[in-house]
């Protein structure tokens, strides 16, 4: 089943985040109103739900730009259309990515009442967040985003934090993580590395810096927060160690199942590839299922796997990494082969660092136990090590892969 990221305002946003890769896409549609019309909205929802016929669940995703610029009535109608076209037995989840600056109590009650999962963009404490996330006048936005978080909590709306990792917060992983956990009181976290290039900008996170960032947060999480804080990267990695494959598209072997939909109905291979070369069709002329399964898109998705250099094919963490996102594969390998991901060194640091705890959690799950028991096991192992107690027989997770 494919996934579509609908962008009802296209690249239009009320902020001017300095690292945003999507604002420039406005130039693709000169003179456009950048507002999804009711006919495109209905066609999108109808086609997505038709493609999901018989599936137990389907997600309808709203992103931007900034989708709140469409106004609440647009999304009230989206729910009406969902009820009109959904097949009995299929559960529909609407997700909504927002910068939060326009969320008021009415928006938050709407999310809560309709069980819409909101993704709130926040890069950490005030001094970090306001470095790059500014409005059109260059003014800081942290206070507005924090008000949105409090309003969502007061309304009982479920939300997650989307945090980009860059030069301003890459060396402060625990400040960022503890702020989200202890101040924001967020339970669901996503971390997205900012990679601008080539040439790579000063804002971009450095490869090893990215690995150290994830490792520091992982070390805190694995000892204190398993089962209470959910970090998307860690959940996805555990799925890999458990044999289920990554949940994150960037770490799946192939891609092409997450397309981008623009306000006029145009569909592109991915929201990182909204360019004429990756244009797939328009839902007002073609069906989404046909668009998603055309040879061009299948070749795009398989190209992620088929374009891996030998250096990656022989890597011990390939099963969890798969070369990450093709958009960042602009380095050459030590052997001079093209196609190495810019973040490769960081991924190696991270995936090798988490290997043993991941095997421990996977073993617990296979035994019908809770993965959170790993916290107690690690504490006990550290206690025995400090006391110089003899090493017991190797458990399943102690064996090398």
C-alpha cells in the first residue's frame, strides 16, 4: 500500500525557516493560488480510500508548507469526505504536520475530538529553536510553538515532536532530549537530520555529529525511558533487529511508497523529489493506484537498492541502514565509487553502538516479555561488572550477529 503526503498549501508557509528545502518549490507553480480546491480534496480522499479497500487501516496525511493556512473548514470537510468514502472495516487516521504558530484552542479541540495526530515542529530549547525557525520577518517563533504544545495538552490531543538536527543543536543531544521529556512532556519524538548540499552548508549536521547525537539520546533512553518515551529512530531500528524491517522509509531497502501531492493534484515521487524529472501524473486525470504503480515510480523505488555501492553492500549494518535516503548519497566511497550517503559515518557509529541493547530487546520480545525489561537487565549487568562478579554463560543477545 502506498502513502501520500498531501500538501494543500504546497510550499506556502507563514514561517521562513532557514533550512527549509520546500519553500523553493513555489517556483514550480508561478501564479498559483497554492490552495487545494474542493474537487482535488475530494478526489484525493476518494482515491486513497478506494486504494485501501479491504485494508484494516489507512493514513491520510496533511503536510506543507503550513496546512493550518487552509483554515479549519477545509479539514472539517476532509472528515466528512472520509465518512462518505470509507469502506466498512477500515480505520482511518488523519495526521497533520504543523509549525504550531497558528494553533488556537479551537484547532486543538478539533484534533482531540477527531483523534487527529498532530506533529509539532520544535528544535529544542528556546536558544536552539530560534536559531533557524523564524517567521517571515525574521522574528523568533519558540514562544508560539510552546503555547501550541500546552494547548494541545490541555485539549487532550495526541501529538509528537518533530525535531530537526543541525549545527545549532547537534552537539547538545541531552539538552534537547531532556527538554522534550521533562519540560514539554512529550512522549513521541522524531529526529530529522538537516543535510543541505552538495555543497554542504554550515547549517548541516556533520556525519559523526549525527551519530553521537543519536547515541547520547539512546544511552539515556535505554536506561530510563523504554516504554514511556517513543523515539521513531529507535522503534524503527528495533524492528530491523527483530527481523521485521525498518519502519522509516529512509532505512528501508527500497522506497517509492511515499509520494507527494501538490494543491492542483500533481503527484511526485517523494516530497524530497518535487521536481519536473520526478513528476508522475495528476489525480484529476489519473488514478492514484495507477500513478503509484507505474514503471517510472517502481524504478525510482528500486533505484535506492540497486544504486548502493559495494562499500555499502558489504557493510555490517546494511540490514538496518540500506544507505539511508538517496537524496544524501553524494559522497564517494574510499574506493572512489559514487553513491555513498553523506551521513554514512554517523550511521555506522549509531547502528554499531545500539547493537547489543537491540539484540537484548528483541530476545525479550521473542520470549513474550516486555522490551522495557532491558532497563533492569542493563542495570544489573553494570552492577555485576562494578563488583567484579564472574561473567555468566552467554545469553542470546551476547552472541555476535
